[in-house]
C-alpha cells in the first residue's frame, strides 16, 4: 500500500486537523454565560427589598408601621446569595483559564479533570441553593394552609418578582454548570481514546 503525503499547493506539509475533543471556544462561551447568569442573579437578589404598610384584617383603619421584606430575613436566600457569589467568582477565574486554552496553550488532562470535578461540585451547590430558595419563594407565592403560613406575594409583589427572577437565573446557572461538566467529561473521554 502506498502512503499519500498531505501537502498544500505550495508543497508544504498541511497542518494536522484539530482534535475533535477540543471545545475551548464552547467552554469559554459557557463560562462567560455562567458569569453573566450568576451576576444577574446576584443583582436581583441583593435588590430584593420592599416596604409596605399592612393593615390588620379585623380593624381596617388600624395599621402598623412600615414592614420590610428583605432577602436577609431568610437563611435560604442568604445561602443562595453565598452560592451565587462563590459561583460568580469561580466562573470568572475559570473563564480566564479557558482564555489561556483558547490562546493556544494546550490543556492537560489533569486540568480538565480538576475542572470537571469543580464544575460538578459547583453545580451541586447551585442546585441545592436554588432548591432551597425556590421552596421559600413558593411558600411566599402560595402560602401553606396546613401550617398557617400566609402567602406574602400579594403584598410584596416587587420583592417576590426579584426572588423568583433570582431563583430562575440560578437554575439556569446550574444547568450551565451541568453542561460544562458534560463538555469536560467528553473532552476527557476523547483524550483517553
């Protein structure tokens, strides 16, 4: 069997094709999207504050002073804030490392494995924080008649919209982290072949 040498029209050897497992551009794009999602979730959560004067139902003319609804009043929302802060910083740091991969320095298998483990860890943190904040948001929206917890979203509408928006964006961030983990796992799989 004869071998054919791959050359260009000028007679120089053609560059070998890029490996199919190199997803540096997709990785960088997803990390930039993750940064944008976590930052917008942070802004929504931090600005979740509303003050209302609530009348007593038995005496319509009797009112209390202003009542505040703040995210700091719920441990689940504080947990979401911490998870968003940490994940936002993580996405920024890993986006910088992805820029180095795109710029031409070859990523090692150890770095890919470390990114895979960290992406899975942060996906779990974001998913648990999103779930706990979503539970609080649901109670605020619907209430719970069995425990006599009244819904508050009919009074604090702006507050609830901010909390709900932050929970939705946090869910999107969790999905992005899962996609990054899948991408890194596929890249590792491709390198091992």
